[in-house]
């Protein structure tokens, strides 16, 4: 016991309590707690490493997904840009075609106005010619040497309003086809 007395008092108290609580097994248990603590720390470190690795894998997958999205978006943008450029070319061609059509319509309207003007002039000339023709038909006589011809051949003047013929002499006889019938010789 003297040896025991050489130990500090707290060690003697500790050994006494350990012996009372379970003896040598209690001491081994307390020492194993310390060893288990190291083991638990190592396992926790491994779990943290595994968690970090799985988190890194998850981040890697997210990065790959984002890269795929970026590539898809770039491809779609390229396709849209190409389609936009095609539409711009079509739009420019359509605008050019519309300008050409407008120019053609303006030219056709001008030609129509010119034709209407010319037609109006032709209509007036025709009406004047028709009036002169009707006046000449009134005076028509198929007999070349007719003594009753007014005015005599070669003396008709459309500006001369003084006529000495009778209205019954103005009748022009036509056949069924609209041709002049010859007057009977007198």
C-alpha cells in the first residue's frame, strides 16, 4: 500500500471509484471512449469528405446542365439569327417589289389618263365627223347629174348656213342593210 500512497491523492480516488463502478472493465471502457472519439472524428471526417465529394459531384452535374443549356441557347440563337436575316432579305425584296408595283401602277394610271384624254379628243373628233357625215347624208343624191341637187357638186360649204333647199329634199333613203338607196333619176 505504500506504493499506492506514493500516487497522488486524486489518482487513488479515481482508481477507487473505477473499482467501485466496475473495476478493470470500467477503466478499459473509459480508455475505449478516448479511442472511440478518435475513430468517430475520423469517420466524421470521412463523412464530410464524402458529403463534400457528393456536393462537388452535384455541382459538376449542375455545371454540365448549365453548359448544355448555354449551348442549346447559342444554337437556338444562331438559328433565330439566321431566320431573322432571311426575313430581312425577304422584307427588302418585298419592299423592292412593292416599290416596283407602285411605280408600275403610277405608270399605268398615267397611261390610262393619257388614253382617256386621247379617247376624249377622238370622241370629240368623231362626234364632229359624225355631225358632218349626217349633214352630208342629208344632202346626198345618188344621181350625179341631178338638177335638184342642193348644193351642186363641189359647192358644199359646211360653214354656210344659208341653204335654199327644202326639208323634204333632206330625206335620205337607205335599204335594209343601211346602205344608201339610189334616188331615181329625174
